[in-house]
């Protein structure tokens, strides 16, 4: 379900409005800084811990904004999306809070914990093959049945909602020099870039080497339309969205890539220093800073720890130090 226009990319006013709209549903997550992590990375890192957000990820911000906006406009009906898990879970809860039903198209190889989470909040799961085309085709069928589409990232309300995390971060730490976020479909980084535009803060993104479609798109000068991801960071396997890529091209300083081994090491480092378990997608930002010290050295760096939805057993197997 690729949009034909980028005319409805949100602006900073939309993000402020989203923050008001979702205030009663979302948590004001903490911003943590740790001396040991700072020493290891060579910068002063401020972590906006969206792993402590409701449903365990920043995705609840966008889903809440989209559902609340439907309610404001008096639009009734069941909603539908495609997701590897975090957006699906977020939409399921937001829909439940608004007395709706959410239908979630999920790849067959989605993490079992994330499948269970969608169902836990009343979402109906529809499985598909693990490809972008399969996701979008399955969602299109649900829309033809009358479901209201709430895409996971390429949607103005989603981008605005995700941008509220960065808005809160810079309001708490206004002296940041740089901000870095993970990139999957691009909802978080595009919302972040819009939220801090014209503040002087540089915005960076990072994606796994096995899901580096954004980097490929930037190199080619146009959005890649087909990519088969292969990475442990299941939350970043989506193809970059149209609106999202437009924002990245104009407002993001640089996009890094990191290996799965880099991600594993970063997950362990974050636990070692902060005693917080984060999912692979979140750890990409720690890995990118660690791999590019010369860019971040001595700076005040803000990052959004995007989620913590990982089974403890899977975390242990991924971070096995033996």
C-alpha cells in the first residue's frame, strides 16, 4: 500500500498536537545516562527508554495518535496493519482502548513473543510470507473487506506520534548535539528529524547490514522497492516508507549500518552498564556509536531506545558470552 504523494508529511505542529492527543494513554518514559556507558562509548549518551513504554516500544505513540485521530473525526470501524510485532501490538492495545478490533498481518517468521502480545491485546493475527510484498498484499485484502488501514510507518499520524519521543527527549535535555535512532520503515527517525528540525541538532540513523535498504536507497538516489532482509533485528526488517525516505533525504545527516555481531555485543553492553534488557533493534544505536567514535566523541548524544520486546531466553542465546 504505497502512497502516491508525500504531501501529507507532518510538521512540528502536528507532533505537538499528537503529544497532547496521546498524553493520557502513553507513558512519559525516562531519559537515562550512565557513566560506565559514556566511558565505553566516548560520549555523553542520553537514552530515551521507550523499552519502558506501554507495549514495550515507541510504536504505541504512533498507534495511539492514529486511533485517537480517528475518534476525533468520528470514524468508526475495525483497523488493520502489517507488522513484525511491535506496531501490531501497539495498534491492538490502542484499538482495544477505543473499543475497536485490530487486524494484524504478520510474517510467518515473527517472534513468538510478539505474536502472543498482539493476541493478548485482542488483535487478530493474519500470517503471511516474510516479504514486503506479501505484507502489503495481505493488508490490501483486509482494506478491501472494509478495514481501516493504519500502516506501521508511512502514515502522517504515525510519524507525528513517533516524533513525540524525540520532542520529550530534547525538552528534557535541550543541550544535545546529536540524536540517533534505528531505522526500519522509518517512522521513528522521520518523526525525530521533524521534531528537532531547525534546532541545530544533527540526526543520524542506523540499520542492520542485512536490512540496509535505506542506505541502498540513498546511494541510488531513489527508494529501493524490493529487499529481502536477513538480520536478528526483527523490528527493522521493513522496507523504508515513501514519506519516511523523503524526510531522511532532506533532514538526516547520515545513516550507518551495523552487523548482527555488533548488535549482539551492544545488547550485552547495555545490560552490563544499565541492567536493562533491550531487543536487537534498540541495540543498533549503541553499536553504531561504538563503531563510529570519531563522529560522536565528546558530544552530547541523544538516542531513543526503541523497544525491549524480546524473550529472556532469546536474549540469553543472542548475548551468550561463551
